[in-house]
C-alpha cells in the first residue's frame, strides 16, 4: 500500500504526489487547459490582435511623417523662450 500524499494545488489544479518521509515531489500532473474554447474563438482573437497591430503601425507611421514638423516647432518655441529670457545660458563647467 502506498502511503504517498496526493495534494491538489488550489490555484492551478496540479496534482502533486509527495513522499511523506523525504518531502520530495515524486510526480506532478498538470491539468491541461485550453486558452480558447473553440477554433472560432482563437481565430477572432488572432484577428483582433492583427487589427490592433495594424492600428499601432499606422499611428507610428503617421507620427514619423510629422516628426520633423513637430521637432521644428519645439525648436522654435525653445528659441523664442531663450530669446525672451534674461538668464545667461548655462556654462558647461558649472555642472561639476
């Protein structure tokens, strides 16, 4: 008669067979789980991921097209701010 302990994990429902004398895990049986209930669910999931990736790509492409204009505007604003400011520009050796 086997006096090994059989324990089921409450989180992942894995069955563990444990030797009580040594405390070693003799066997581990993980419960197989499916991410999607059907092939249609998996297909819809993949299609949704594809649409999201395409949307991210189009946003990134649009942003890269206007990046030069945005940088020019930021540079002009910084130039105006520097021209209006009475503070002298920072000297490189003052940071030490």
